[in-house]
C-alpha cells in the first residue's frame, strides 16, 4: 500500500501538518512518475527525470516513515 493511502498514516497527518505536507509531496512525485510510466517511448532525458523522481519519492517515503515513528513514540 502506498504511504499516502495508508489509513493510519492519514489519521496521524490530520493532526501533524508536517506529515501532511510530506504526504502531499510524495503523492505529487507519485503522479509525476506514473505520468512518465504511461509513455510508451521516453527520451533519454525523460528516463533520467523518472529515475530522479523515483529517488526523491524513496527519500520522501523514508522521511514519512521516520516522522510516523517519531509521532508514535511521542504518543
């Protein structure tokens, strides 16, 4: 399941604006990667951009996981 669709994470985001912002950024990156994936033929520049966006998406997911862990520890 994608992090921006996980019910528990969404519940936490309702009370933590920083987490909500990270989830929005992750969802936007996901949309951009999906749009590039829909193309049957990509230019070399588009391939590079897709890899860059995918890496940013992974970093974003890690940041979300760290923030969720921190929030849970504080509860």
